[in-house]
C-alpha cells in the first residue's frame, strides 16, 4: 500500500513532531457554507480560538491532489476565495477521486475524520454532524458522518446533529 498524499503546514508539522495538541477542522464551511470574505474571517477566528486554547489548528482540505493538514495563511485565503463550483465537497466516497484527479476539495465531517486519522490527529472540532435525512424512506440519504463516527479513531467535538435532519432516526 502506498502512503497517502499528505502535506503538512509547517505549524502543524512542528506541533506533531513536538507532541503538542493539534485539532483538526473541516473545510466545507469555508468553500460551500459561507460567502467571501466572511468565510475567511470565520476560519481565521476559529483557528485563533484553537490557538488561544493551547492547541494548533489543522484545517484540512485537498488542493492539487494533495491532502493538506493545516494551511498557511496564504493557502487559507486561497481556499476561501475558491468558488464552490471549483471545489468538490468531499466525503468518504469522493476523497480518492479528488486526489486522483488533482482537484481541489473541501472536507466534510467524514472526510476530515479520515484525513485526521491518516495524519495522526485524534481530535476534531466542528459545528454540526450529518445524519439521517428527512424522507430517508424514499431517498436512503444517510450521511457518511455516522459511519465515520463509529469506525474512525478520531474524537469529534460537535454541537450535535444538524437540526435539518431527522433527529430521532439520527439518534
């Protein structure tokens, strides 16, 4: 098996080498959840909050077919300026395709967990997780987040399941 194409920011690499705490962050909210420049402002504030808490933030994304574990300020700005149509929204099923095609992609909860585990990061903070969607009996739309929460060795700190979901079925 070949190694995953991981690229670490200097700050994250130094923290991992020194055994310092690192917190993974997803990137879909940056590319698909908020408009420019509010998306950059939010991402910078979240990263600053992680630093104030004594850990190093590792925003995770795919750029040019490489999984980026942590972003430099310039890379974060570039990601924030990427139009949603130019960034794949990555879950478990899309991650390999994005890498193989040298594309840019923003990680959902599931993809962030997979990448964090590959990078040796064991804690991930996010807003809401996916789950069972309303009308699942017709669509079979169940987020890959649930599988990753059960199978991937990463602790997820979250506000809970997103309110738009079928919460009783998600629970």
